[in-house]
C-alpha cells in the first residue's frame, strides 16, 4: 500500500495501475490534524510491538501534537488520549 503504482498482469504483459486514491475519511482526518506536529507510526501492531508507552508520551506533549497510527492491525490500547488518530495505510 505504500507504493504509488501497483503492478498487474494484463493478457501478456505487466501494467502499472495508479494507487493514489485517498478516501474522503482520510482527507477529513488529515484536515483535522493539519496544524499539529505529527508523530507517525506505520506498521503492524500486536503484543510483540506494543505502542502504549509511545501513545502515553505523545499524550503528555499537549494538543500541539498528534500521534497518527497507520496500520491494518486490530490492537487494544490501554489508553486513548485525545490526540491519537488511527487510520488504514494511505497510498
């Protein structure tokens, strides 16, 4: 998902397909945090990759900062501060 083009087989050759469509939900999210300093985490989450301490630390920075977590993983957070935003991967 982090590549601008996806390769797909056509009858006899590979073709590039643009992968740059951003949903309206993602656009709304990005507009809501555009004036904040963003701490970005991208990747899988789980017991072997806990991020609760990072979420807590960014929460202590104040409203000037936002933590954006891009993941396709389902993960339970111990805390959910106001400046934590979750979304799927963005091409």
